[in-house]
C-alpha cells in the first residue's frame, strides 16, 4: 500500500463493487471543478432523453461574458459567441471551462439557478446523500456546493455505465484545440497510468487539489477519489501510485458480461408483470491477488417493483457472499421499459392475481 496523505481518499473496483481503500469517504468537502462531472452527467441524461442535441448552439450572453471572461479555467468564449453543445462539453470536460458551464446552463435551463436545480434532482435520483450543488462549475461559493468521495464515485460510475458512448467521446482527451487556442488536460493520470480515461481534476484555494480518476485494463475498471491536497505535485504522484496499487494488489474473477440476463423481477401496476434484469456493465468478484474465489450468489430487490420503469433503471442487486468477507451488492438494471398499466392491462393483471398466477 503506497502512502496516501490526502485527508479524503477512496478506491473502488467498479466491476466487483468492492472498496479497496477508503478514508473519510462520506465526509462532505468542497469539490471545486469536480462539480463539472455532474454538469456533464446532466447534459448526457438530457441528450439520452432527446431533450438536448450535440449540434444545438448557445450564445454567450453579455452578462455571462462580463462575469466569467478569463475567470479561472476557461475555453476563452467571446462576448456573443455561438458555440455548439459538443464544443461546450469538450471544453468543460477537457480544460474545465468555467465559461462553458455557464453558457451551457443558461442555454439549456435559462439560468444557472435552474440548471443547478437539475443537478440536484439528478443527485437525488442517484441517491447521493452528501451532495448539493449551488454552481454549475464549482467556483467558490462559501461552501454551499459540497460532495463526498462516495457520492463522486457513484456519480462517476453512473456517468460511465449509463452513457458509455458519450463518455468515450468526451472524456480521456489529453488536450483541447478550440478556435486557435490549444490547452492541456491537467489530469495527472494521463500519460502515466495505463488505461486512464478520466475523470476530472479540481482546484481552488478553498478546496485544495482533488481528483476523480478512472482507468480500465482488460475490461477491469478502477475508480478513485482523492481530496484536500495542499500540493498538486503530491496529488499527482500519490494518485498514480494509488491506482497502480489497486491493479497490482487485487484481481477480478469474472461473473457476468455486460447485458447478461441474470433473472426477473415482479412488477406491480405495469403493462408487463415482470421485467428482465441484466448486468449494466461487467460484473465480477474482486479479491486480494492469489485468494481462493469461493462465493455464492443470490438475487435481491424490494418487490414487486412499481411501474413505470425506464430501461436501464437500477431495480435489483446481485448479492455476492464470500466466506469471511461479508456480502457485496452489484447493480442489476431493467432490460426494457415497463410503462404503467392501461385499463385492459389492469383488468388482466387483476384476473391473473385472482387465479394465483
């Protein structure tokens, strides 16, 4: 185990759902630009729902330019400039563009306040209990925006597993070239840790240096969160060592591939009376390297699950029990949408229930 001096630290194996190391992972802290992970997640959710398009264009208002021109990290948007959603996301993700966040927020929701309401609504859906957003970009706001390492890991895992194509398109880039200006991505994992493809750095004088990092090797993904560093060089070295230790000290034993049907859950009040449960990403058992892989599996959910259910909603868990290790819960999602039952479906369901079927 390498030295990790950060006051807040978390390392998890995403496929195995196992916490490899944690220190104050539920402690609330100021995220700085780690906030932008949620900004991109909200945009990805809107794109998936057909409510936002990558080729839509938004204008930088005079007020936004006055307030955010050259403030912190920026993609140097001009007053009155017209920028596509794809360009804004590239700037937000790659060079932490504060101005890009505001233009996106105002363009989509009409105001930053309305946008942060969307951010907090998504945080609630994901069950993030130690998270609140007051800004779109994480600029200092006297602590009104806060997160925890555990919540950031949950959010970042959802970002990757719910939107793999958008994640691959916008994350993992080492530099941004935009309107004649080239800027580097300051993620300290890039170019040093094999398979590193995200997620986001953060720094303000208020927050110190933080990082949500992700790397994938041979289909195995690790997610790390560190926060509260006083020195960026120390954050860089220790975060690289942290990730390498996770890959070296533990190994995965594959259970199910992405999309594998694991079982079914009963549905109440839906057009269908059950829904298939599938693996949202590769599921595995993670153990210290060399340990014997003895385990048992079971399916668990609070049921019947109430309709409506959207495709991809997490509705059940695969429970993995390892002797001496306790149990680990891995997510299972709905393979298809189940809308609320119409009149005929309710009559059918009632009749089948009376017949004990």
